[in-house]
């Protein structure tokens, strides 16, 4: 039972990146998000990914896959609004 709950949480938790992406898009700015933080977290996820993909633990593997996908969306959005808003305000 606890493994099923953890598996569901592993899928649901990364979905909390969606409101962050929506907020950036609505405001048309990612200035409140540190580019160093976003790239640092994303780099750590990338470095952990190979081990997570090889893991026998389905919860850990699932979390890493889903989180890497959604956090990549955050990073792409942050970078897109940084580049797109260069020189504005």
C-alpha cells in the first residue's frame, strides 16, 4: 500500500511545476526565478537521471522521469522569457 501511495506521489509531485510555468507565461517574465538556481537544479536532475533510470525502485525511477520532463519545461520557459525580454525594463 505505501509503495502505491509513493508511486502516485512520484507522479503528482512534479506537476507542481505547472503553476510555476503558468505564472511565468501570464506575467511574461521570469525575472523572479534565478537562472542559476533553475540551471543548477536541472543539472543535478540530469546527473542523477542515469542512476535513477537504472534503479529497480519503480517509485524513484518514475519520479525522476516525470520530474526531469516537467522541470525541463520550467528551465525552457525561464530561458525563453529571459532571452525574449532582454533589454525590456
